[in-house]
């Protein structure tokens, strides 16, 4: 039987998803349901003096109106930060309380203050308009860079500082810098992004008054984790009385990791009003209240020798957490960012210092790549600038500093098990026709255009994560994953996983893995996920972990199935276990060629008896009936995808328009289970990264109003913003898991922003501009370039 | 969205009878529906004019192209007659928003709305259009009054827009990267006796740049407008483009338009 792992199997879920047969939270309706509408703060920062619900309560169709008072009385817990980060001085991070409904203070535009439940959505909305809130408006703290200099927005959190974190050795860095021929410096802004999942957040809650069980249907990347948090910290219900179901989820990019206010509020309220509740975010609510991504202000330096060797690196960053610290909010700018900031290079000394600040803006959390795009942008801007200032070819300077031996002990935290950065970059150069660039540049110039080329080499740490490591770094949970593989009596297989697809194609790729392990046809396998009542516990999908952690749990559970199957087959075939080989779904006696298929064995496991007079069980002595196995996998290390991307852009100096002419990506994701799915992930990631580099920006005005709160102003990239992506792969297997896989979900978004910006800056003759490189910024840079060029001439 | 009465009149007479101070005509709904949804506008009566046959269609005579008010952008963009008579008008329609917007949005709705960054108003100005309503004919130069303001009286219905066929013309647009409306749009039309340079997106409402029009009337070449500095003080400034950038774009696209003619 040909191996399914590695083949371009078309996505099983697409028939459902592309023909409108997907089942999303908004598709779920419960008889007698009420509709929720939230009253949200119109102010970035205000004291809540009084909330008057009397008019709303009298409005047509209104069932109930609840406020922060009630939720506090019922002792429902607030939203949490999932990682405890310590400051350089050893002190604990400072985290403000984040009640689901704000009672005393509103801290960002869109923060929920009250909620109305009514018979229809229109009635709920109309009544929400009647809730009158008396605010004392205060001056907000909006800007990342100014936060530490401004008035504290949370009581007891001095300078708005959550922590001042250090990773690395300042002294060693100073010594290295003292030896340098040159110090390369950059000042960077990593622009804040709105995740923009296609499906807005939603929840439907059904409380059963008899069993006292709450069923929450929600748009979550990690339903099990949501249940744990809501139960342990929210106190909404004990875990056994809370079922969390995330049906089809239409994109998340990190924004659906968090348990949000609305889910906690509706779950609590459903019990209170004894009615089911439905809530679907409007697109504006998504813009205002989904966790945002990035938002760093960075100063970084690279110490180099004249011949291009890197000696030391330092990174001083202010990271904006928004108004509150959320699940991955505090770790994203520290352990997911700092270690990767030295990139794919051997740099003897380095440190990353990050100050995380609170502001009166939407909370910031993990967003595709989470910390690693920011890290890669920092180091790859520095490296490109070093090449430019030293007059060394940008690819040569990279090759010169790549590690050549693996495992590669990276400067700050990670030991990278495998990789081959040189081959990746060489392949990318070939595919991009790097050497032919100068000719293309001349051609563009003859048409009055500016052309630039940019490279970025990256690695990232994903497959999160070894529990012992992450818990020692402050994580509140272990990041293992589990799976249950259930062979049904009649031969089909259900694969339960704690990971949860929100677009990644798990229905297909996980089935491929199981099919190979068990030797059964793909069609007989169903992947089941997204329901805490179905299958074992799990941590969900983010940090490119589903395959590298969740997939391995599946493999291991399948191996247990085969092991048991072998014991049973041996009994059935009346031989010793070691005389049997398992291959292509058959247990074969090597000597005699007698065999049983895995289906026959499964059947026997469930029907351990016969109608013969003599009792003859196929099960060996002491073997339990059934064929169901569970496995928990806790990886020994992160996995480390890596690669090199090369982009070419063409700029019209008159209009400032930037066109991406060519984009080449060569990635090493270890073994690839399904190239079709992987290419899709890379395409999406690159598109998102180009979005960040050229188009997307989240702008608050000085009062904290979100100016880019709709698609009329927030520039989502579109298909016509992209060239055809030219993809290539190299392969070194991960050694930390038996499949040798590394994870591919975030790489595109990690590598592409610096690739594009390096190309833009190259076209602009080295003038630095910030992301997104919009037409006006580029036009201004072109004007300057013209001036300097004419002066030089 | 607040509730409203929905009407589908069969003819213009019935439509205008239904109109009141708290009604709105509904054409493509690309502007009116979102603004109702967001609570920016509320009406008691919505008068859907899409079912009035007479209001849709394209007629070309020797001198003019007349487009019915409810003709969709996609139909103008793909019309063989329009492409032949005034290719730049078809190009303009084909560059509006995105496919979804073009499949519903209409020329009547576009000019009745007079969004400062809409494309059609510039075509009307440059092509000396005449706006036919159920009561009268209005010259384009008297139709667009200011930001979202037109000469239309309450309840007055646009029936068709008549564009004068120029000798040569071209439309150049710098799209807003998010909405794809015009940050700046320059419609250049060379008529027998004059050249019109109409600009949209740059100021509070569409306008004819007299200076550029005059220079190009005397010499129709991009060098004729080389070195001109446009005053940016009245230009729009927002997160996507400052007034200074817009001023530069007007000139850049005016030159591109001349070169493309
Ligand atoms: C995302 C997006 C991008 C866009 N990009 C562009 C662009 O690039 N360029 C551009 O030019 N436009 C653009 N538009 C506008 C679009 O092309 C429509 O023309 C515009 O939204 C209004 O046309 P409509 O037919 O949808 O009118 P409606 O929304 O139905 O009506 C708009 C207004 O006009 C009134 N009205 C409609 N028809 C008549 C009539 N016959 N007589 C009197 N009053 C009438 C209505 O009562 C209402 O007040 C864009 C719109 C969107 C949503």
C-alpha cells in the first residue's frame, strides 16, 4: 500500500466547507433561545458612575438586563493571563483584574458594560440603546511608546508596566559590542494588526435546568482549554457540568484562543435566566474586541566585524498588551519573541529586554506567528542593513553566520535539533533567479520604476510545547496533546484529538497519518474534534502544534492499537506474537503467510466469544475486550521550521504604489504530510505577512477611538495584491518526534514582513520606512531619494 | 436596522408618489443599506426602483451616451457600445470598488449620493453630462453641490445620465487601498472646443481643475502641465493620504491621463 503521508490528498472537509454545509456556531439554534446584545464602552478610559437599566428592562421583548454589579455579586471570575512572567529584578508581573462586565472602570472602546437578553435580536439591540451609562471620561493612554510616561490606568500598576523582562546577558553583550568594528542599529515599529477571522466570534449557550449542565457552542481554537479556564477561573460551572463545543470554526489566527467576556457572560446568564442564549459578533465588534496582534516599538543593535561576522545583539522593546493581559498576551512578547530574535545565526552574545505596557486599547495577544514575526523582523532588518553598510552581499553575510552543525545551540534559549540553512538559502536564490536581479532592476529603471530585492532567513520555535520547559517559564498549563483512537466493531475508525481545526485541514491530514499507521483506507477514518464531550482532553490548535504534538499523540495511540491487535491476532492465528508482522493493515505470520486483517481483529475484540459449544475467546488471557487506545504526547523539545524567502518589488515613484513582482519561499518543515495543505498554509501566511508589510494597520486616534474599525479603512489585502507565490522545500527531519514533522502554520507570516520590507527599502536606496509601506510613505521616500540623487549628481 | 415599509413601484410616477421626507429610493443598496444597518440613516419608506424597467439600459447616439439610472456598473463596464463610444467610461465603471459592488451598484445611486471619493461624478463633470430627472434636466456643473450634496430635491428621481462623447478621454484613479474608492480620480476629456480635467477624491466634492483644463486646452500634452504646483490647502487629508500627497497625485494622474489619450 502506498504511503498516504506525503501525498497530495484533497481536503476531506472542503466538500462541507465549500458547499455551504459547514456547521458554524451561528448555524446553531436552540428552541426558545434569547438573543444577546452588549452595551459597550464608547470611551477608551472612563469611570463608570452609574448604569441605569430601567428603561431597557421595560422595552419590548426584553427578558433580562445584566451588569457588572450582578456578575460581581455572583462571584464570576474575570479573564486571565495564562503565563506568569517575571521582571529582570525578580518581581512578579502586574496584572489588573479583568471582570467580564466592567463595573467601575472602562478601559477600552468596546469593553462590555452591560448585556441585554431579548426575544429577538432587534429587540435586544433596541433595548441595549436604552441602557444609560453615566461615565466620567478620563484621558486615555493610547500610544505604546508613551505608556510608561503616562498616568497609570490600573490601580497599583506603576508606569503602566506589566513587567520589565530580560533574557540574556547584558555584560557579555557590552563586551562583544566593545570589540565590534561597527554597530548596526534599527528603530522599528511592529504595526498592530486586527486578526480578521472570516467568521466573527459567536456563542450559543444552552442550560439544562434539570441536569444543571451548560452546553456552550463557541468559536474556539481550543474548546477543552476554554472549559478549563471557564470552570477553574470563571467559576461558571464545574467541569463536569460544562460542555464546550466548537463546531466548524472559520479562522482564528490566534484570536480565538482566548476565552472572551461574551462566552463567560452568556454561560453565566443562561443559568440565571434559564433560557438558551445566542450571540454573534457584528464585524465592528470583531474589530473592537477580538484580541489584536503585534504592536511593538523596538530598538535593536547588531555588533559586526568589517568582514561581516556577527558578534553581539541587543533588543530593547516596548510591547503593548492593550488594556488587559490575556491568555498568551504576556508570553507572546517574551518567550515567544526574545529567544527567536537572534534568528538563524551564531551570535556569541545577546539579550532581549521587553517592557510590556498597558494602554486603553483592545487587548493584544497571539496572532499568527505570535512573537516570532516580531523577532524575525527585528533581526532580518538588522542583517539586511549590516549587509548594506558593510557592502557585503545580503545572502553571503547570512551564509557566513549560519550555524553549520546541528543540534545548533541558539544564543538565548533553544537547542535547534535539525536544519540546513545553507541549502535553503541556496535553493531560494536559484528559484528566485537572484543573480538575474540587476538586469531586472535596470529594466524597471528604464520604465521609470524603482526595483528592490529583499531576503529574509528565519527559524521559529513552534510545536508548542514541552510541558516541563513551558511550565518552568511561567505557563499555567502543560502543552501536551492527547488522542483517542477508536476502532469500531465494523471496521471504521474514529480519531479523537484535542487539537481543533479552524481551517488547517485536520480532517484530512490526521486521517492520513492514522490511515498509514493502521493500514486502513482513508475513507474509513473520521477525525473528531471540537467537543469536550467527545474524546480526551486537549490543548487545542495554535503555535503550529497540531501535527507536531497532536499528530504524534494520534500516531502513538495507533501504535497501541496495533500492539494490542498483534496480541489478539497471535491468539487467533495460534502463533507467538513475535512470529507476526503488521503491514498494510494485516497481521501476517511470517512463516506461513496465514493472516488476519486489522478489521477482523477489531471485530474479534468486540465479540470475544462464539456460538461453538466450546468456549473459545480470541482474546489472550487477561486482555480486555474492545479496541480503543488513548495516548498523551508531551514533546521533548519545540520544533524548528526554518527557511529563506526572497521578494522583488517594483515601485512607481510618482504614485508611491508598491507592487510585489516576485515572491519565492523555501521552507523546511521536516516531513510533509500533505503538500497541498502545506502549500495552502504557506500561501495564507505569506499573504498575511504581505498584508502586514504593505497594507494593514490598526490606528487609534489620540482619544482611543479605533479609526480603522471597518473594511472601508482597514486594508485587508486581496488576491490582486499578490503575485504567484513560488514555493520550494528542503527537508531535515525533526528529531523530537517520531514523524519528523516541524509545523508550517505560521512560517509564512513570520518570514514575509521582513522579506518585503527589505525589498522595499532596497528599492528606496536604503531609506528606512515603517510598516505598512503605504503609498504616501513610499512616495515621500521617493521624493527624498530623488533629491539626494540629484545632489549627488 | 430599524423596521421600514418596503415598496416596489412599477413606474416612475408611482415611485415619486410614494416619496416623502422620510423615504429613500433604493437602487443598488451599496451605500444606503450599510448606512441603515449602522444606524446612520433611518427611513420610514424604502422605495425600491430596480423594478422600473425604463430606468435601466444604455443608449448611444452620435453625440452622447445615455445610461439609465439603475444600470449597474458591471453593465456599463462590459457594454460594447460604451466601450466603443467612450472607452474611459467603461474603464471607470470596471474599476469601481470590487466585483460585488459592481454587480449591484448603479450610476444613479452613485451620483445621487455624491460621495466625495466616488468615480462617476468626475465622469459627469468631464463629459458635460446632463442629469435627467423625473422633473427636469440638470447640467453636471450645477448638479454636484458639495459633500454628499446634490441639486436633487426631496423625492426627485434620477432617470438617466447623458454623457457627451468626447474626442478623447481617459480616467486615472488612485484607489483607496481599503475601500477601493478613489483617493484621487482624474477624468480627462478632450472635447472639440475644450479640455476638461475633473477631479474626484481630492476635495469635499468633485471639481473641474480650471488651471489644468486651461493649460491642456491650449496645448494637449503632458509637458504643458509640467512644473505646475497645485494648492493642497483645500485638499482632503485622512489616514490614507494627506492633502499634500493628494495634490501631487492629481498632477501625476492628469499627466498619465494625457499620455494615455
Ligand atoms: C466597498 C465599496 C466600494 C466602492 N467603490 C466605489 C468606487 O471606487 N467608485 C465609485 O464611484 N463608487 C464606489 N462605491 C459606491 C458604489 O459604486 C455605488 O454607486 C454607491 O454605493 C451607490 O449606488 P447604489 O446603486 O448602490 O445606490 P443606493 O445605495 O441604493 O442609494 C444611494 C443613495 O442614492 C439614492 N438614489 C439611488 N438611486 C437614485 C435615483 N435614481 N434617483 C435619486 N436618488 C437615488 C438613494 O436613495 C440613496 O440615498 C463603492 C461602494 C462600496 C460599498
